[in-house]
C-alpha cells in the first residue's frame, strides 16, 4: 500500500493539530531525519584558538547540517565523548 506524503503546514498550530488527530501510519515518514533538541541551560563559556580554515570548515558543515556552528561544535564534542565511553 502506497503511503500518503506528509502535508505542509503554515503554522505550528496546524502541525500540532495534524499530529494530534492524524493516523501517522498512513503517511510516508521515510524522509524524516532525527533532530536533537538542546534543553540544558548553557552555563559555562569556553574560548579556544583554532586555525581559520578549521573554523570555516566547521561553519560550512554546520550550515550543511542546518544548525548554528556553536551547536554543531557542542554536538561533535558530545558524540566524541559518547563514542569514547562506548569503547571503554
């Protein structure tokens, strides 16, 4: 059975109403991508010097991923720590 494409919405309210009332098993969700939300308050600051080329590459990758570059850096650090803990 071919599934329906997801509709597009103009407002958050429209999308919330859709999710609340629709049977999502009828829709093609294969194009979805995981999204990570940041809930923790950022209470510490760091400052570090890096080569401009590295910062440019980080900013370009963050843009490609659709997120601010500082969030991309935090996510990269979190992923590296999670991987290190898995190897232990």
